[in-house]
C-alpha cells in the first residue's frame, strides 16, 4: 500500500473531483481554441496554457506530492515552454513588430525539454529504496540510445540533404527525441511500480500526446525547412498541458508510489542489456545508407554514434553492477533471514519440548502428572502387560503445611520423591497426581510381587525425613489394583481410589488391595447418602434420648440426644447412616437438626426437672466457622440455658495441629466461657493423651464401654484401668461418665470403683421425647 502524505481533510475533499473538472474544462478549451481563426488562435492558446499552469500550481499546493523538488522542476520546465511560446507569439499577442527568432525559441524549447527529461529521469522509483543517481543512470542509458537513433535516423540524413539549416534540423529532431526519452522514462517508472496511479497514467498519456505533436511538427519542418500554417505541435502541447494539470490535481499525486515488483525489475534490467545493441545496429544501418546513396562518410557519422554507444555501455555496466549489488544484498538478507528462521525454528522446537514437558509433568517434583500417568496406564493395558496400579497419599501431610508452612511441605515432598525414586526404579512409573497424592504403575509384576512393592513403598515412607532444621515423620495409606485389560484406565483408577479410601478408613499406614466388595459398599453408601439427603429435606429423621444416671441414686441427670432414622417402611441403623453423613458432609446439616430439636425438647425438661442435655458434635461441625453462632442461636431460640448443655466430642478433634484444630479449640473455649460444658466421648479408644486432659477446654470424660467389666469373671486389669481413669479425672477435677452399663452387677462394680455417672441399656435404651417426658414426670 502507498504511504499517504499528511494533508488536511479539506484538501482531500477539494481534490477528490477537481481533476475531473479540470480535465473536462481543458478538453472544452482545446476544442474551442481550434475554432478560433489563425490570427487570434495564438492568444487563445496562451490563455489556455496560463490557465493550465494555474491549475498545476493549485494541485501542487493541495496534494503536496512526496517528490516535491522533482515536481517543481517539472512545473518550471512546463512554465519555461509556455513562456517560450508566449515569446514566440509576441508579435501576435503583445507587439506586432516583435518576435523572437526561430533558432532562439528552438533552443529554449530544447532547454525546457531537457529540464523536463531530467526531472522525470531522476524521479526515484520508491522513496529510499532507489537513489537519484541510479535513476539518472537509467535515464542516461535511454538518452544515449535516443541520441544514436536521432542522429542516425533523422539529423544526419537531414544534414546530408542540405535542404535546411543545420540548427533547424538539430532542434527539430531533438524535440521529439527528448519527448520519446520522457515517454520511455515515465513508462519505465510505471512498469516497475507495484500499482498504477491515475496521476502517473495521465502523465504518460500527456507525454505521448506531446510526442505525437512534436513528431508531426518535426516531419513538416524537415520536409519544408519552415513551418507553414498552424504548427502540428500546438494541439499536442495544449492537450498535454491539460493532462499534466489534471494529473497534478488528482488525489493519487499525494501518495507515495509502491515499491517495484521484483519480476518486473528483472524484465527492465534485461531490456537495458538490449539497449546497448541499438547503437551499433543503428550506426551500421546509417553507414550502409550513406554508402548506398553516395554520401561521403565523415568523422561525425562515426564519432557521434560511437560516443553515445560508449557512454551507454559505461552506464549499463554501472547499472548492472548496481543490480548485482542489490542482488547480493538481497541474497545476504535472505541468508540472514534463513539463519534467523532456522534459529527461530530451533527455538520453537525447544519451546515446544519445554511446554510439552510442563504439560505432562509436575512442576514441583518433575514427576509425570495425572495426564501422562493415564497415558502410561493406557499403553500398558493396550500391550496387555501384567502389573498393578498403586494410589497412596500421605497421612497427616496437611498438619506439616499448617505447622511449618508450605515451603517446608514442598521440601518434604521433594525428599519423599527422591526416596521413592530409589524404591520405584524403571520400568515402573512414579507420578504425582496432586497435593500429597502419588501413583505408581508397576510393570510386568504379578499380584504377589505388587504387594511386596507396595509394602516396600510404605516402609520407605516410615523413615524420618530431614527437611532443613526439622526431622519429620510421615506415613501413607495405599490402595492397590491389579491391571485388567478388560477394564479401562478411568475405572482402574476409581477402583484403586476405593482401595485407598478403605486403607484410610482402616487407620494410618495401611495397605488395602481392591476387592469388588469395596465398590458394592461404595455404591450402597452412595445410595445411602442420596436417601439421607432426601430424608433431611422431608423431615424423615427424629431425635431419641438416652438418660445418663447418677450411679449412687439412680436419678436421671442428663439425656443424650441421638439421631434416628425410622419410618413405617424401614429403619436404618445409626452405624450405617452416621458414617455416610460424615463422608458426604451431610453430618453438618444432620448435627444442626439434632441440636435444634434436642434444645427445644430439653428446655421443658430442664425447666421442670433440672435435666441437662448432651449432644454429639462432629469434627466437620467444629470446622465450620459459624459453629459457635449455631450453638448460641439454638440455645436462644429454644430457651435452654447454656449451663444445661454439654457437647460431646471425640478425641480426634483435639489431636494434631493446624488451623482446623485451633479453630475447634477456639469454638469450645468460647462456648465454655458462655457456660456450655465439653465432654470427651469414647475416651481410651482413640489417640488418648494425658497432656490434653490438662490443657484443653474439657469438663467430663466418657469412658468407653470397652473398659466396662462384663460377666461374672473378675478382671483385675479392667478394674485397674477404670479405677486409674476415674482417679485421674478426679485429680484433674473432671467428671466421669461410664458408657455401656447393661447389668446391675456392672452398675454395682462401677459404684465401687468411684464412678459418678453411668449410661446404658440397664437404665434405658434410646427412646422418643414423649417417653422421656413421661418417665421424668413419673419420677
């Protein structure tokens, strides 16, 4: 595309159609001039010529052409021709007694044409791409060729005929030859441009018209020696000036020309080579003509064509050298671009490899990620190789991040990866699926060998890891699934994940191999979750209560709220739906339902009988940031005092570290300050620690039923354990409740051991609220 030259919007609008008006007006003026009689026609011609000069000047001002110096030179040449014509017509236009001699005007014409030819010759093809010196060289080649043709074909024969004055012969011949030079120059420029501009086309047409008129005038003058009647060049000059003025006014005159097309430049270059043959050929033909007509061959007949041909050859050598230099520069640039392209392609290949590696590998450990691991499993299944799929994650890894920070956690993962790579050598594949979850593809191993490899992995993870200043311990829960060509990768990973889930449920540092029953139980649990969600939405759950009794007086002190799922069609055991609620997260909604319903029921019992309420709280509930607000809201809505409520939690809530434990302790501390009591449920079966009994916010210990003596056989160890726990609690000023009291003998023994409160079927099984109300009223 061309580069527009900056100009105002008004200028663009003015010149958009102005050139058409100028062209039509000029054509009309030329036609009218020819209607004038011979004595007044020169005056009319002068008026038209001056008008076209004015239009030319307006076009230059409005369009501001890119090559302004050259266009101004063209304008000056046209002005000089017009002035020369006015001087030649002085006897008609100004003073009847004055006119310039014909030789003078002829030489002025020659000067004007030379200026015009020079301007067109040095016009560059495309701004900076081609220098004015190169353009002058090409113009010189054309000029020398025209000189040879003019001398050999016109001037020398005219001088030999001796019919006209030599000056007239020279000037009459050179005018059309210079016109031919200008036509070929501007035509060459248009041929090599990437786009034809209307302004350029109008200029070429103008020069062609001028050449035609000058040629006709030359023929007349060489034939007669004088000009008889109106000059043939007058009409051509008028039409040419009109066309040049229209070209200057056309908007395309303000646009930088496009660069020359390479293939067209090649054609022009080959044309220059042919031009050097014109001189010798024309000279030879002229000499043959001289000898055939009996003319004497003088020095000028040889010197003029020889000099012109020599200059043409020199200029052609210079121009071809320039062509070669440009070609070499282009070749060098092409080599540079080729090298740059090869470098870019190499960098692209490297970048593609880097991006491919990043897309298929874990950024922290460099291990294959889930996508690449799945592809490896697909390939193993396609080849039908025996092997196994292992999934495992680290037990307690979240505590490491919470206690020491994620940077230490990342360093621990790197240390684990380094140790695992020695335990899982090729052809086995170790991958990190995300977080603290890893996977191993054991290739070409049967199930027994796979089990051994799995145990080696667990053993490797048990050893201590030195991470900076910390010595850290970890373990893993691992699920194993043998490869089965009939089972897809996604199903194999799902089966291994079920085995991993079973390993975590069985405790830390466990290995579970996949069994179809795992999926059966998983599907059953999924159905259980769906049914439980529906039951919560449709109020199909209820709250039962089991009393906690003072062992010394058999008086009901507290009632524990227990969720029940019983309808007319079925009854679901808490051992079934409570774990499902825990795993699915429904335990929060279930716990809130039990809490609010129990508070409403217990408010009446406490007001009338002083009975307290105990409610079980899940780990998931304590992780909820709004848990304390939920408790306060339930108490406020029901009217139950905070001192009448006891929250029963498991030991797992208070074991470990991190933000979740801190949040749980914050909730319990806040509620205890408000009067709510806290009890440890199932004490002795979990991760019992004497330290937290002293430092954490608890009020009561509920001794698990596993420690209650059963049968008639005296078990000294059980007695000793119960007595020790009771004495420990008493020393820490904590209350005790014994679960699982089912016989009078157990109640009597527990009284003897110093236990304060008991709970079990001996006193009452869990019953609906109505039965609790009736029993309290009867008591």
